C-alpha cells in the first residue's frame, strides 16, 4: 500500500446480500462477515472512542494492557482490521508505513492533516480536491474512481516547539 494513504475497506453491498450470503454459506462479493460482540472487541472499540489521534495496533495494545484489559496483540490486529473493513474506523499508513487507526467523527468522505511529530490529526473536507479528482478522472475516461489525500506536516504546537528548539 502506498505511503500515507488510507487502506481500502470492504463494505457490505447490502444487508440483504450479506444475510443471503451468510445463510447460504457462500461468500458475497463486497459482504462483510458479521462479527461477534466479545469483551475484547468492546474494549478495543471503547479505547478508540477515548483517543483523538490515530494509533497503531501496538500502541492500542499497550493502552489496553495498562488498563488491565486481557487481549492478545493478534486479537487486537484482527479486531482493528475488522472495524476498518466495516467502515467503523479510518486506517492509513503513517510516516513509517505502519497502519494506524482512528474512529473519525466525520462519517462521509474526508481527508486528514497529520502531524509527523506527535500524530495529531485534523479531519478536513476539500471540495477543490474533489472537483480536481473528478475532472482528472473524467478527462482520462476513468469511472468509479476513488482517492485518498493525507497531508503530513507539523501541527502548530510542534511547530512552536521546533522554533523554541525543544523539538
């Protein structure tokens, strides 16, 4: 996956298609497997609700361990991927290429400003980017296009710390 981009998630085509595929025991293209609600899944979800910025699986695992939650690192990986597949969290690659996750307040298409130093994230809408992407795709005959735009830089606090020589 390209550096600094959102991972593509699989979303159900429809509830009926998902139910039909599950009932028939066959896979439905685009369908997401229904997940059991477990203590671990609830703990991961609750921890994400308390965080403002993107977090790696290992960082989230450490947070859960510090809270006394019993969950394995492998389970944390599976749960986060499942939440991403269901569209319940955003996932993208940080500066090191590591997948990071965040429960976003905006449910529709949006982009992020990300601090390279502290990880602070700001959700942004970018109508000019949307217009440009649609026009560019159309000019080249592309249809059913999607895009991701993530902007990396230093947040105002880290910029001030760098100017003061404390970063």
